[in-house]
C-alpha cells in the first residue's frame, strides 16, 4: 500500500510537471508599449493578452542631447497592469529623442557621453525591481557611425551583464550588408550579436509612408531579412519584428497609417474588393474617395500567420510586435500558438 501511494505521488508530480512545461512559452513574444500612450489602447491590449507576451518594452527612456543627458517618461500604467504577474519580463526602451540624426552621431562619437548613458541606464534598472534589461533603439544613424555604435553596445553590455541585466539591440532590416545604405549600414549584425542577449529586427516599413505603395513587410522580403540575420549570429538570438499596421497611399503624397481599427473603419466606409497577393502574402485593395484614387495594404490573420511561419521555419528566438493596441485581437491567437510551440 505504501509503495502504491508513493507511486501515485510520483505520477502526480510528473503529470503536474508536464502540464507546467506545456504551458511555458517556447518562443519569446516581445511587445512594444508606446509612450506617451496617446489613446491608452496599449493598456487594454496588455490587460487582455499579457498571457501571450513574454517581454514588454515601454518606450520611456530618451537621450536628449549629444552629451548623454537622459530623461525618463513618468509612465507606470504598465506596471500596474502587470502587478502580480510573475512571468512577463520588462525591459524599457532607450532611443535618441525624435530619432535625431545629429544627436545620435554626437553621442556615439563621444566615449564620455556613451558612458553617461550607460550609467543612467544602470541606475534606472537598479531602481525598478521588475526591469530585466535595456532595449536599445538608436535610429537614423549614418554609415560612418558603424564602429561607434558597436562600441556603445559593447560598453552597455559590459556594464549590465555582470549585474544580471540583458541588452536587447534593435537593428534596421537588410537582406545583405550594403556598405553605403544610409539606414542600415551602422548595424553590424555579427558584432552586435556578440554583445547582445537578443537582436530585434525591425522587419517592417519595407514600404513606408513616404514611398511607393506595397506591403509593410511582404513574406519574401521578411524571410530574406531574417535569413541574412541568421547568417550573422545564432538564430536563437534573433527576434523578428512583425507589424500590426499598414498604410493607405493616395495617388500623390504620403501615406496614412492603418491600425486594425482604422483599416476596419475604412473598409466599412468604402466597401472595397479586398484582394490577396499570394507571392507577398498580404491583403490589399484599391478605392476612390473624394475624387482621389487610393491603394491600401494592411495586415490580417493570414499575413501575420505567414510571417510567423517563416519565424518557425528559420528557428529564431521569437517575434516582436509593433505595437500593442494596433492589432486585430485574432492576431494573438496566431502569436500565442507560436509562443507555446503549437
């Protein structure tokens, strides 16, 4: 009888362990929480889908000048929502104010300015027990900033890692390393991967508001960018960016962004014939409004699934979504299954 009871106890423990393991995320789902929160849409999304999110990055740290002055936005709502949550890791995002090009250059050129930012980041992390690291999103750099950006990430990594904090480096997307590419040349994937816990690809804005109409991230382009990153570092370090938005372009002039709510309202208003581009795995439609011809490309469940399938196929460490509050709730069905390995 004693043996029988012991066997039952052991079996119960094993079954509990298996259930627990099955519930644990197998892949990271990294979500951006934009600050300032203009419409609080991110709050509702975080509350509703926090069980599908492994990492949250509130955009709260701004580099204000080339001397390394840092300011922190006093936003705490996300901490309130995640109060009691023991699984979601929070890593605040650091960026150059307004993605100012001159500010980024002067900061990166100055070792003392770099160190001020590093010291400020460390102080921020040590003040809030929920923070696990820093997400670095310095954009609008130039080709000549490449070595200085590597130096900055290495400096941050060297300071944070011994204290148990992580460094997540955000990089522009590219299919190959083009030496003169203005937006992406400064990102040396191999060197940055060596000094980062994770490298987050901005695999979106392939077609942007000032450019020609097309998908925000078509499947072929998305896969080519992720494949190149995999050639430069371990796939497990790569977090592939997935957009929750699209654009609609007039015949002339810049596009207007389309969150899910905006896309649904537009579709209800103009009642278009929605088409599907099989090659790019993205929906689109044309319409005329106010005497102006428009072309809209947006994301739906199928296009999100197509990019998630690429991430699964290439074995990357996870996906990052821009941004909380822009999505169709059905997107989380796809992303949640991906995270759980289903």
